[in-house]
C-alpha cells in the first residue's frame, strides 16, 4: 500500500510539474518555421517524406548560405497525426517561438488549414497552404493571411477535365462520358466536387462522386460501385493509406490504370508500390518535376547528407512528396527573402512575411539561381489572387519511377475563378468579414 | 483528523439531503471553483486553448455519458454522434438566426441532441449490455453520415466544414476567431459548473435513484414500481443533452471550425474511457477521467523536452502512446473502480489519520 501511494503521489506531482514548465523561447535573431508533421498514424506514409523535405531544405539553406541573407532558420516539429485537434494544439504551442514568432505555417492538412484560417489573421501568422486547404482563400480580398498558390483543388479538377478532353480528342467529346470522383470523405476530399459538377453541366459528362470514409482502409463497397458504373475516367482525391488501397482495388477489378488519375496528393511512391505491377500506368497530377535530377537535390545531398546517397534515399529524397515539400519550403524561404528586400535583412515578423507572400514574384531566372529550373513553374502572386491558377502536369507510374506524361495543362479559369469569388463572398458574409482594399 | 465530519449534526431533512452534506466538501468545491475562475490570470494562451478548454468540454461530455452509463447502466458508444448534433445544430441555428444569444443557442442545440438521443434510446428497453452498445454505435455512424451527406446542416458549402461565426454577449465577443481564449474559457467554465451542479443534484434525488435501481437490477426496479422505459429514455435524453452542449462548445469555444471527423468514433471511445478511468457513477470521476485523458498526453509530449532529452518526434509519439496505455492499465489494476474511488479511499484514510489501521 505504501509503495502504491508513493507512486501515485509521484505521478500526480509529475503531471503538476508539466503544468509549471514551459520550454523557453530562443531569444536570438532567427527565422522560426513551425512544422506540423505526422510521422505516425494512418497518414504517416504521406507524412514522413513531407516532414523530411522541409527539414532538409531548411538545413541546406542554413549550411550552404548561412540562412536567409544571414538570418539563421530555426524550426521545430510537432506531431499532429493528421488530427485536427492535435494540429490546433501544435499551432498554439509553436506560434510564438523564435525571435519574431512563427514566420508562416504550412499545415499540410486541409482539415488543420480550415481550423487555422480564422485564427491566423488574429495571430498574424500567414498560412501557406500550397495547393490544399480552403480553395475560396484564393480570393485575397477576403483572406489576406492565407495563400494557396501555385494552384488549388478547383483549378486542378478543371485541369484534369481539360486533360481528359485532350485525351479523348477535344472537349466536345466529353459529352456522354462518365467520370467518377473517388474522394476522402472529409473537407479535403469534397473540395473538388462543386467544380466537377459545374464542369459536368458545362461539358455534358456524367459525374458521380464516390465517398470513402476516413481512413480508407476498407473500400470494397466503393469499388463495387465502380464496377457497376463503369466510368470512363476516375479522378481520385485520397491521402495516406487510402491511396494504396484504392489503387490495389482498381487493379483487382482490372480497371484500365491509364484512365485512373489521382490528384497531387494521390500520386507518390508510397501509394503505388504496394499494388506492385497492378499500379503500372496509374497517373496523377503534380506541379513539379519527379526524381532527383536538379541542382537543388545535389545541394541537399552535399550539405545535408555529406554526399551519402543511400542515406538521402532512405530519407525519401527525390520522392514525389519530398520534392513537393522542397518546393513548398523554397516558397516560404523566398517569401521571407522578398520581405527582406523591403524591410531589411533581419528576422521577419508574420506581418512582414505576409507582405512578402502577397508580393511574391518567382521568375524563371530566380528558379535557375535556385537550381530548380524546370522543376516547378514561375509564380506571381497578387493582392486579389492568392492562387495564380498555375498549370499542372500529369505524371505516370511505369512500375519503377514517376515520369512526366503530359505538357503543362492550364486550369479552366473562366469557370473556376467566379466560383472562388462566390465562395469567398459567402464565407465573408457568414463570418462578418469585410474585404481588404487591393489598390 | 483532517477530514472528520464528526460533530456536523443535521437538524433538518433539507440539511441531511444537501448536494454536499459535509462541510469540508463544500469548502473544497468552493475553493476549486474560485481557483478555476482565477486560472486565466496564471495560464498562458497555449494552456487555456489547448489544454484547459478541451478538458472542460470533455468533462461535460463525460458527465453526460456517466449519467447514462455510470448511473443508469446503459452502455453507449454514440457520444460522438450526439456531440456532433449539438455542434451542427448550433451552427445551423446561429447562422440562420444570428440574434439569439449564443448560450441560448447552445441549449436549443442540446435539446436537439436530446431528441436524437431519445430516438436512439428507444431500443434500450429490449436490448441490453453489449448489444445496446452496438445499437448506439449505429447512432455514431448514422449521425456522422447524415451530417456529412445532407448539405442543409452545413449551409451547402463546398467542404462540409462548419465555422463558428463571431457572436457577442454583453458586448464581449465569445465565439469566433476574435474571442480571446480567456473569455472562451470562462464561458465554458461557467457552463460546466452549472451543468455539473445540476447533474450532482439530479443523481441524489428521485431520478438518480431510479436510474441506479435500473442499473443494479432492472427487474427488481420494475417490481418496486420504477417504469423502465421512461427511466431509461430519460437517462438517454439528459445524457444526450449534456453531450450536445459539449459538442456545441467543441465547435464554438474550442476548435472554431469542425467537420464530422472531429466527432468520430474515437471521440466516443475516449469519452467512454474517461468515464471508466474516472469512475462509473461519479460526477467527480468524470472530471478526473477527463483530466487524465487530456492532460497526461500533453505532459508526456512535453516531458522529454523539459528534462532536456531530445529525440525524434515520431519516437517520442510512440513512447507517449505506450506510456499512456500502460498508465491506463496501471490505474485500472490499482483501482478498477476508477480514480474517483481512489479519492474516496483517500478520504477514508484522512478520516483515520494519523492513526491508520
């Protein structure tokens, strides 16, 4: 009894101690990037390369250039398990760290982005939700603190329809075709539905949405529906373990893989390898190149891994999601640089980084300097347009690597943009937000 | 010695039947409430937003489930579903009729959840134990599905996410992004205190005794004149009302926006665990259980950093999960009746102190 009481007392004390202690913030001149990661849980297959990409790019900038114009980058990871509640906790924990607070936040989860959008403007932390999150945030007048360039779910869905049109031999051939959308039944997965519905009405194809519930390990019912429906094309918005299960199921029912196109979150190595040969020919969207053929990869190899290629590979270098986060980390760093050009070479505050993002202009020449020429596309953000409607490529899996399988395909902006503006206005009305002036 | 109620004579029936019959208890509760109101002076935003507000909300939901499971003996896995009803209905009502005071909206949404709970409680007359758990599991999935499926619940927006709009009370913003963590904490605290006292009051009276009679032996209860259907349905209704209000608070005072995934089956499990670890059939146990489930993971996440140990974040998370699991097992072995029972044992010991036997 005595020992038991003692142990209990010790535990109570320990919990109390946690309340008292807080990790002290660093006081030096540094640019702090909070990192919400998910290295565990059902979304870890997607989360690990994402986290490694950010970490490696920031480390490389510190090692190679000594930081951003002399300001060291610091970062800290916080595990969210892709769970929105933990994401909010992590955000609260990290937002005031570093000498100027969080530079900007990359939630890498649409659910968490939704949570943070209302808070971020109050806390003055810009959100860079690169190609995910709330599409309506592309209207910068109502969402001054949220940036989702280079392109959004809605733009992507419209580009997918363009691509199908190309493959079928013209947009007029879409009439009467059946297109299905297999989506993660969450805010993220549903994003593309209104666009696809609008385009179905415009081009006369038949659209069916097939929801897969979180986390997506069980999809037999969905694919039974696919067998019954026999769609000509399938578009997928999946994430984590859902992707590999879907690809396996599609292979199991002998669905023609080259008519199965994932969005950019449904096309990484971890998604296709488990299905083995069955996944050969599977396609997905992307807005950056595949592989390790660029100068930026050589720099990461040299400065982060000391030339140890096996170790870099083990840390996912060159994988699709890794490359994507290299692009994302680069956007963040370049936004800080843009801000520094105006406010001076010191650690930037959230407010200043927001300015940097709003005046973000990544040119072809700058990409070349960064060793990313042809890796991704130039981006120019404006006050109204936080998305820029950038084009996408379709990449295809050949059983070993991802290869680019199309030209850059532009979204159908005349359909998407009015929908973005309408959605942003509806959100603003519901939440009493007044538009910022963009003149 | 410290905790002796000797000498506290009751001279009236009312005095004998008070919610807290012992003087020390009254003082403790009053002190705890005062301390809780003083917390915003001590805690920073992280603690209020990420730890204390969720603790209060889970405590309220756990009280709700405890009324049903702990007092009335009806196992329910539908807690998450009933909370979702509360959250979504609050959103629906306040976006359509913005003029109603947000607290009133919470209560109306709670009533909606109560109605849904009533419907899903109907099978409880016929099915018992594990089978009832499965029936309420249907509530969990059905409610989640329908809230996701029918656009009316989320005003037909593209993503199905509901966002808490800014609402004011007496000129102070209490919900939405501009509401400070302190205000939201105080609102949540006040609601939880009121509802906890109501629950405490409920379980000592006729209603609570009828529930306990049903829990202990339903046939015997029926023979002494307790009507099982009405009693069980009342338990389902009141429990769902509590859960509904907790769900509304989840969206409006804690997360700010939510989708049905925020109210998934794991939430139902978590709240059931809180009730079991805290103590079935104890209001205090609901608080202790909620504290255990919300505070311990936060402590375990921050502990390695505090002692200056740096390790990869994924390893840290795995260790946290393992430690948390073993702590649950440890506590259940030490005291299968929950933390509330431990407190009761402590009280007995304090009564004899310093001469234990």
